[in-house]
C-alpha cells in the first residue's frame, strides 16, 4: 500500500502545499536528506487557528494545530519528491509552540504531529524531536514545525 493510499484509507486528503511567506524555499534536498522549512497550520491559505497556548488556546487545540501543520509539511514533501513513497525515514522534527508564561506542555502539543507521522509511516515515522516554547510565531500561529526527512534517491 502506498502512503497516498494509506492517507486515503484514513480519510485524509493532503492540502495543496503552502507557499513560502517570505524569501525562502519550502524544502531543500541535500544528498538523501530533505530539509522542510517551518510550516504553519494553514488550510486554504489561511491559518486554522491563532493564539498562544496557555492563554487563548488549550493543549488539545494546539495538538490539532500541529496535526494540520504536519499535513502541510507532507504536502510540501510530496510536491518536492513527487510521491511520499520516497520517504525512507522521518529523521527529526522541531516543534515551536507559541506559549504564554508558565505554559510547559509543548511536548503534548507537538505529539499531535508526531503521533500522526507514526500513524501514516509506521516505524519510519518515528523521529528525534525538539519541542520548545516561543514568545511569538509568524502571523500569531500557535505552532510551527520543521522536518528533516531521509529520502530514497
């Protein structure tokens, strides 16, 4: 079963890959590693949710936002590689979480994206990870993800 078929089986359609907000590329392939730029929780060109965790948003809302962001990352990967079946391993994910003072559940927020990657890719979706708090993120987004993916050349 291809990854695209797996997504279809899960009832998930990938969005169109989001366009960069500034002067950078969505992803850069270096050898067999694809570096995916920071990805926000966009849907149809608009943020699905804004605000800070521990202030306007709770952990569950943040987790859903991280799932939306990782879907956008997969759309970028598919755009860059032509198919998600060229993904050999999700190597690392960094999750930035817009956090109010005292909020410390960043790992739980980013688990939404991590768990989704494992659901889709199985063991190849397990990855090293960093989940950190940020004072502010672009466009008042609650989360921003970046990924490093090993690809089949």
